[in-house]
C-alpha cells in the first residue's frame, strides 16, 4: 500500500520526535506518581495476584507496608525526570519547517 500524501509519509518515517516522546514520558510519570499516592493512602495487602503480583510481593516484602507505593513512586519519578530531560535537550522545530 503506497500513499502519495507527503504528511503521511513523513509521519510514518519517524512518528514522534524527542520532544513528543518526552511529554509522553512526563504524562506516564505523572500517572505513576498519582498511582503511588493512591497506593500510599490505601495500601494493598497480601496475597498479590495477577501478572505483576511478583513485583508487588517483592516491593511489599523488602520495603514494608508502603513498599508498593514507594516502588511505584520511584518509577513515576524516574519517568518524570527522563521525560523532562528529553524535553529540555530536544531542539524545537517548527511543524511546517522545510527539511
């Protein structure tokens, strides 16, 4: 399937630039921090089930009652920092700038 549309072709070659990927990481990090806050207010209790039960069990046994909140918060904070770095180091480019 081919397309003669220039905008579609450019998007399919490189769908997101570094700045857009950075904002996506910031959004996911913010969700992680909010989930950690919710987990801190209402901590989960054992036994943990599901696909990520092993990770929750690991955090709970090594970090205590609020271990799941601590682990989730650290992951969210890491995503926030990585996204902020991507945004800060990306070069701004106008959408209509010729290549």
